[in-house]
C-alpha cells in the first residue's frame, strides 16, 4: 500500500530517504524509487510502500518526524476520455477502479440536436473553415505577428506522438506513468494539443508557435496516481512552464496533496486552465481543480451561445459546510460542442465536452501571452492578471445566470485590448451585483431584501494581479449613493491573506429594522484596499482599491405566513465521507455531492416557491439561531446531521407556544441496506460504507419525538396518485408513529430494504402492503407535516416532482389552510398510529459520526455562525423560551466599526499556507540559483 509523505522543505530524494531511515526504526516499509525527469531536482515528497499489518503505527511514526508535513495514500485517478457513452466513477452501483472522476470529453454525431439550430452565419463559417479559431478572431492577432511564440505550454494528458505533422514546436515529451512509452495511444492528449497549437489548415490551433511540453500522466488504461501528478507538477515548476492545461476533474476537493500542489503551481506564476466538468445540467456539480479560485475554470457553450447541457453549473460548494455562500464558477465559457482537433497520427476529428472548451481557453491564453515581450511577461502576466483580462473582456450571454456562464463567453480581442494597457492591480469578480439584472444575477434578483431576514451572503473573489501574496489593508467600506443606503447594514468576512493571487470577500447584507416598510432600490459600492510587496525594481508596496458595485431591491417585510426558513445547517454532503444518494434507483452516481442547497440541486424548487409568492431564507446555523415568530414554516429536507439537545427543546417550544409550522421531507435509512452498499476502494485499500442513509432518520426521530412522530426503516418505491396527481416514491421511508387526531395517507408499496421479509417474496405474487408515507397534524399552536421522501423536490435525479404537494403542505403549515385533498375524513387518525412489526431506524454503532458532523462530539453546544442574524453571531442564539429576549452584544473579538462588523475568517486560506507558499517560492529560487552556478 503506497503512501505519500510530504515534507515542509524541498530536498534531494536521497536526503529524504536517509532522513526517514534515521527517524523510523521499523523496516516494515520500503522506499519507492521514482525514475522520472523530476528527480533531477529537489522534491518535497517521498513515496513509500507500507506493510498493511503495520500501517497504523508506521504512519503515526512518520507523522511525528519534525520535517514531515503529512502522510496520505497515493490515490489513483481514472477517466474515460473518448467514450461515446460517457461514464463516471460508478457503473450499475459499483465503483470502478481509481479515484472518483468525471468523464471529460466524448464523441458526438454531427447531427446532434443541439447542432441543428446553428445560426446560418456560424454554420457557414464552420463548414468553410472547420475550426473554432476564426470565431474568436485569432486571425487578427496572427496578422499582427502574435502566434504564441516563446510560450511554454504544458499539457497534462495522455501524451503525444513524436514528429506529429500538425505541430511545429514539440519541445519535450515526458512520461510520468508506469508504462514505457511517450506516445499517445488514446488520442485525447493529441486532440487537446491540436486545439491549442495545431498548424493543420483543417483544424487550426490558436497558438501554432507555442512550445508544446507533453506530460503523459495517464496510462493507456486511463489511470493515473497522485504521486505521478505531484512529480509532474514539480517538474513543471522547475522548468518554468507558462501555461498548464488540465482536462480532468472530480468532486473531491479535500484531496489535499493534489489541491495544495495546484496552489503551489499557480504561486509559481504558472497559469492553470481546467475544465469545469461534464455533470450538467445539474447545479452544484463543479469539478476540482477548476473550482479553485486561482485556476481558470472553463465551462462549455454551443454555437448558438447556449450553455451546453453537459457543462457543470455552480455555485462552488466548498464554503457551504462552513456557513458561507459559494463562489461564482465557471469563470468563463467557451465553445465546447463539436470542436475540431488533431487525431493521433494525422487528420482531424471533432469532440465535445468541457475538456474541449478548456484547451480553447488555454490556446487563447498562449496567444495573449505572446503579445508581451518574453522578458516582461512574468512581471505583468500571472494567474490573476490573466483571469482579470479574460473575465473583464468576456461577453455576457443573455439568458444564463452567473453560476452557469461566469463572466460570459471569452472574447480574445477584448482581452487583448485590456492587456495592451494593463498595470498590475487588484479587482473583484464579479464586480457588481445588480438585482435588476435578471436572470444573470439569479438567485439574488429572484428575491428582494427586507428587514428581519437572515443575512443574504454574496461571495466574491479577490483577484490580485500585483503579486502572489497580498493583504487587505483596511476593513472594507460600504459607500451609499443616497440616504436610503443607511437602511442597509453590511458586515464583511474576508481572507486574512490573499494567496496565491486570490482571496475572498463575503458580504453579509441585512436591512435594518427601520427599513421594514421601505420599498425601492439601494445603490452604492463596497471598496476594499489591497496591497502587495514591491515588484522587481520597485521600492514601495503595490496598492490598489477594489470596487464592487451594488444595486439592491428592497421590499417591505413580508407577513409571517409567506416566510419559509430552509435548514441548511443539518445537511452533510460528500466529501468528506461516503454520503449516499437519496434514490437507490440511480446506479451511476451513488454519492450525494451536489450541496443540497436551495441554489444548487433544489434550485427549481426555490424558483417554484418564489413564483408561489413565498420568501425563502437560508439557515446555516443551529435552530437556536432563528426567531420563530418571523416564519410560517421551517422546511426540513433531506437532512443528514444530528441535533443538539438545545435545538430539540427550542423547536418543541417554537411549535407548541409560538405557532411555527414544520414541513419534513425525509429519505430512506436502513442499516442492513447500508452495509450491502459498501464497496472496496482500490485507492485507499479500505471498505467504504455509507455513514448515514439518504437522510439521518434516527436523528429526525429524536427531533420529532416530542410530537409523537417517527419514521421507520423501510425502503419504499412505486407510483401513487392523490387527487389525479401521479407521483413517484423513490427510495422513501415509512411513518411508524403519528399522534392521535392527525391525518395519515397510506399507499401500497413493496419494501426493497435488505432487512424486510418482503424482499424475499418479490416474485411470489404477494400483494403490496399499505405503508403510511404522509402525515399532517396540528400540535399546540403550530402545525407539522411529515413526508418520507425528498427526491420529488431534488432536481438531481427527480422522476416526477411533487411541488403541488409541497404547496398544499405549506398552505397548511404556514396558513392553516386544510385542503380537502390532504384532509379527508378517511385519513383522520382516531387513535395514535403505531405500526406493528415495523422497527424504528437505528443508528450505526460501528461509525464515528463525529468525523463528519458539526454536532456529534461538539461539547461546546450550538453556536451561531456568520449566516445568522448579526445580533447572535458567535453566540448560543436566542433564548429557547423567549426569542424576544434582550439582544446580546457583538462578540468581543470583533471590531464594530460604523455599524459594520468586520470578521476575518480563518476558513479558506490561512496565514500558515501563505507562509508555506513563501517558503516554497524561496526554495525554488535557491534551486534555480544552484542550477545557474552549475
């Protein structure tokens, strides 16, 4: 079992080997030689094989060593780069070998439906010229003599054939795999290189004179390992590449050796371009590393400027578990449908996918780099300044929102004009938020601000073209353009250190109570001053002011019955654990990784609720952090988290005494079925078993116990009809307890769980049992609705929606309107429901849930995060007995300046990583000095 041992410093490999041998007495491990070109330079990691029987003790010994940063498994990557039928990491419920990935490109027939509607001009252009370069005006720069000359282009892919006739300037081919070949036997690496630099008249590349460095990091079986990537990345740094294209990605943004090496790549002024992923049209499906702020993440469009159906959508989901809001990604979009590129030996072919759009942008970047003289490029152009030129020069498309198109379609000539007069500066992306600009500003433009609401968070990226490291010089400020701006309160969280090249600035926006009746717009801007160390030959620090323009729509505070609170805090997603899908009918996407957010996989439901006149707010903190008197309904959908005792008690009082309505949409939970779903992961050489079900039913039962409600452990599937509306029950659970006087709906389903007797009798002709799946009840002054399935609200794998049912449930929970469809006398429970023979769902006893939970093992109790009302930031929340108690003061460790609270978050990129980056840069500077002496 191979492990990667990372060190805090770069050393010769032999020195690291001797260091480990001196520090660890046991010999149940073996040093693995890595005979590749990177071994000519110092390295920051070792690859060792560890005897499985001694794994725990040896890993602990290695981690104790002073200069060891961490120890991790050597993960493998696998993808299908040329499959006609695109596949992912899972096939028929089974995990394929390798790291979880997304397929990156695929072949299509020329008659694909999305090709049929070309505009006549673009159709003729493509038929006559057969390449994408003309659509971006590359000919105009070629005519000026700019062709990508002296630009070092690294292509991390499947390699390239020697002396390929399409390329003028293949400088170097390197092999990082365990196969003894430099050639591309699959064709994907050659195709990508062709889009960037082909000279063939049938499939011209953007930068035909670029210097091609082909890094063969995938085998013929399309497998790669993290250690291969780390060595290849180190070599790209040591040989001072200018641009790097990486057309791979996946959902695991917690693969730290890989993620941190990407930071190091960009910190060394290598501009990285990567595909955003082919998991569209689903939202919350961004792939890593394209979702990193220092990487240019590229989405795909067709020739009608429509977002390609396969192109992954934002927002980024790194931030959601930390109580923040995701960033805008992709950064830009480019043509990715039926693009022409080079074949393995000769000739051209077409492919589609975001891995095709990625080299389109990489080729544009090469061409733009060649505009500046070689001796000035590194002083002016860097990952931040190039992204500034691309996003500021792009053309915003009409129709798609910011999480579909980013800044818009890349515009080569506009970016060229920006770079001609570029001076190093800092900026923010997006540079504006305009509630009048719909649908681009979705979801913000779909719901105005109003007093008393949870803060609306807008997260922008700071792009620092002045240097790899920078700092926010003073707290951001809100500058209103009118007196009405005094009604807006903004508090900020932002990066302590801007590194490498990028940081974040989050706006937490609330309307003050005196604006409860205001209707109109608020306009102004937010400014933040950024500085970086002096550039080469400069004596003073570089300084710049970033400006974010705001135009916000405000309405009077809606009445309580129109306000819904969405519980985000109790959602857990992959990574870090095996969080399974909600519908077990889905066999090729077994992980729940789309964010479970109103604006990711529940975005269609959000739009429906807005169309129905509801105002929907998000709670990313425990239940102690909201005032129940403001809301008609608390919406609990597909929740995996546990609950603090304080939350359970507060919710009981909120319902009984304060009239809060609760709508619960659960999912399956069956321990025997979870054990059946386990698989052996060849990457980690360990068994993966779901840490919870589709929902954490045992935790939900604890929450609902005060009301006499509980779900069971059945897994039910089938169609049913209520009042002519047909719905699909997809891996839902049943209700086994419900109080007297409630209304319960039962339908005949078969139980497909591993622990039910009916599973063994599916072919025996037995009739289906009636199972309770929907219950509604008045409890105290509040109302509760419980439904056992959430798939009908989740756009990821929805068969049929149940929005009609949700609206009728909300009519009841928020307005006390009892629709006869849901409240027939035949459904009324004269006695409390206690289903015989049904077991309550039980927790797994073999899983340490605290490793994935913000509640389990948290001895500090509930704490209100930065997405709660300002008055309870960092506090326990509102008094559970009386939410109108005196407002607590802001925490002492924050600065209250002019009504704006400024918090420097320790999430994202801490100062420690910045220090590490500087150390790495210093190490490479010394390495280059040493080489020059030689």
